[in-house]
């Protein structure tokens, strides 16, 4: 878990400095006058911000070190573009940029390919969602996000679903101290219902009652999907003989099903 990982990319996160607002403003002023050392201090002094952001993404199976490096790129972009003249805290400005950089990285490394237009809608929706949360201090509805983007609600839903990370069927979703419950335990499968399973067993048991030639003919016809003519050519008898043997075998099987 990330909370137990002290060293990330060679950085001891337990000893990261925290800069006060007055010091930050002084360093920004120096940096914008060309002082590269001040920029370095701003980066090092805001690594805790990156650390707090990447905790949102630790359940995606990505390496923490990779996320931290990508988050630092977003941090540097925020530092280079921050305007002291705006009455905004640096963290308020920087967090969305760090999140955006990480989301772009995850999008580009997603094993499931999603169209660029759908990805763009999804990430615009996420950005609007963050803005509405900050503005209203509550989670917005899909309809509110759709209204902000002037896009049909259905398109927002499809786009957000498309960028979801795939998870393993063996991902545990509940554990009460005994055996865990996995994702696959919560998924129904009509094709593998008990009735179908019992029917399959019954058919196999009935086929065991047939002689070898009858089993071979039925396997070719109903499991391999071959025509009576193809079966006749394969085993060296006439199509009429295949038809008679097939009907006799099926009638014999019905006694045991």
C-alpha cells in the first residue's frame, strides 16, 4: 500500500518539506526573475501535494513510482504556468493539473483502446465534475455534467464507462474474516444454469449407451457440425446409411434422457 511506502523514486516521502505561503510567493517571484534554484525549491516543497494526489489512483494496478513521476511532470507544469497575480492558492491551481497529467498517462497506457473522441468527452466530464464539486461541495449528477458540456446524458455515461479500468474476475470485493467473495461470484451466467449443466450430463450419459460407430456419427453431426454427406464421405458409407444410423442412435438415446 502507498501509505507504507516511504521511498518513492529515491525520495524519502517521510521527510518532504512543506512551504508556507509567504515563502512560496517569494520563491515564485525569484523564479519568474530567472532564478532556477528557486524553481527547484518550489518543486521539492510541493512533492507532498503530488503524493496526496496519486493516492487516488493506487487501486489501478499501476506502479506508485511511475504515478509519482508523472505527477511531478504535472507539478512542474503548474509551477511554470502559475500566475501570482491571480488570487488563488497554488495548491488549488496545481491539483487539477497533476490529476490531468496522471489521467492522460493512464489513458495512453490503457490496455483497452477507446476512440479519442470518447476519451475527450470522458475527461472533459471528469474535469467538469471536479469543478462542480469544488463549486457546490457535493457530487454532481450526470445530468448536471451533461448540461455543462451541452452533450446528451447518454454520451456522458457511455464515455465514462469506456475509460473504466478492467478488473480481474478474481478481485475480492468482500471479506468477513472467512472466505472472500470475488467479482465472479456476483456474476450470473444463464448459459451455465443448473438445468443446462444437468442436461449436458444427461446427454453424455446417454451417448455412453451407444456403440462406437453411433457415437462417432453423432459427434461428427452435432458437435463438429458436419452434414450427413460429409459424415458419409469421412467414414466410407452412403448418406442414406448415415441417416438411418443417426435416427436409430437418437431414438436409442431418448430412452436414457
